[in-house]
């Protein structure tokens, strides 16, 4: 009597084929979540927009003084992070803060709208900074960057030292993991793009509720209006898609940052309770910032007591004092 294959063995390849086909095709038919607002619908009365490198860049400008300050915010932040220091700093200069790609009210091109070079990559963000300055006819400036904005500022100061009079690094991150090569390749497929966008859509507010309080030493200072302002960008059309492209474009920061090559005068401002800057490798962020200052030859370090990862928000008076003293000594 001949051995007969069980029905399961006969239909298993068919069943697996159906499952794999479903995984590959079904996500493509699920529409992306879409926000309620466009960038310009959420603009403030002092908001400005300018086209740079194909992006509509949102920025704010204060003052008309000779010294120009360019402010770069961190991940998931916006120009709002500079609210307590921008106008005061502009009393003796011109202050310009803009939203980096994927954040705030700067436009978010989709993957099919750009070539291989992503506008969300670190190198592209450095180029955007220089071209933004060109568009505003800013020949040179004091560059101030917080968190990931500090990392972008480091790269810009190293690559374009003649464009900057000085550098202020405010609790800059120095380490950010990137997706492994294979995962990064798969993350760019339409299927995983869809799943990634839905993951962000379902979890971004939870992450924001974790990261923002973590950035403060004294959480009692956080007002609900601050959270409302930060979280409103989650309602912008294509927010999730832009954030996914930013994550996919990330590369290991350690391979891009060379602080020992920075030659311009540099001020490193560190909150003494920074729990974010070193979060990637479970270290104390403040200690990392002290070591960073030691690597930069022409630098000074100011550690602000009882302060977290965003001194410009939590300790604006101490932040302004440190910057003013530094600039006056140039």
C-alpha cells in the first residue's frame, strides 16, 4: 500500500504562500493615517517660511543686531523650545530658530518625492543649515544646538568653520544607534513603511510622555501648555511618515562626530542631571558632556545645577548668562 501524504503536508506550501502573499500585499491597501492639519494651519503670528533645498522651512526671527544666532532644536522638539531665551538673546543680536526636517512646521517630503539622498539624513541637515543661511544672506553666525541639534551643529562647525564665529553645544547627543543594514533596507520597503508608520501613529504620544518629562530635572516645572504645544505637531499631515523617514535615514553618530577637529571657540552647556544625552549606551549624559568639552581644544564648560537635558527651557536665566559671558569674551 502506497504512503499517502497527509492533507497538511499537501496544503502547507499553499497555506504558507497565501500567508506570505498577504503579508506582502495587505499592508499596501491600508491607507496611511493622516493628521488633521497642514504646517501652515498651525503657524504662529510670527512664523515665517522659506524654500530651501526643496523644503518649506519654518523659522522665526527676532532682533536686528549684528551678531547672528542660529538655533537648532533636538528630536521631537520645535522652535518652541527656545521660547524663553530667543527674544532676550535678540536684545544684542539677531536670533533665528528654525524647525529641522521631520519636526515642527517644516515640510515633510515623502519617499517617492526625493531620490536616493534623503533630506532627513544628518549630512543633508548640515547642508540645509548652510543653504538656509545663504537664503537669508547670513554670512556667519554663532551656532547653538541642543540635543540632536547639537550633533548637527558639531558636524556643521567641523565642515564649515568659516561660517561660524562660535559654537554653543547644549546637552548635545553624541551617540545614536542606526538600524542594521539589512533592517534598514527592509524598512524602506512599502510594506514595512506602512507598518512602521502605524506603529509610530499608535505609540508616539506614549513616547512623548516618556521623553519630555525625562528631559527635566524638576518635573513640577512642566506646564500642560508645554506638552500641548509639543504634541500638537503629532496632528500634522504626514507627521508619522516624516518621522519614519528620519529614523530610517539615521547613521551611527560616533562615525560622524569628530569634536577634536572643531577649531572655533566652543561653549558646552550641560545640565547636571542630564538623563537623555547618554541614554543610548546607558551612561550619565553629564559625564559624557564633560568628556566632550575636553576633546574640543578651544572650549569651555558650564554645568548648570539642578537642570536636565533642555536648560533653555528649565533654566533659561542660567543658560542666557552662560551664553552672554561666552560671546562677550570672543
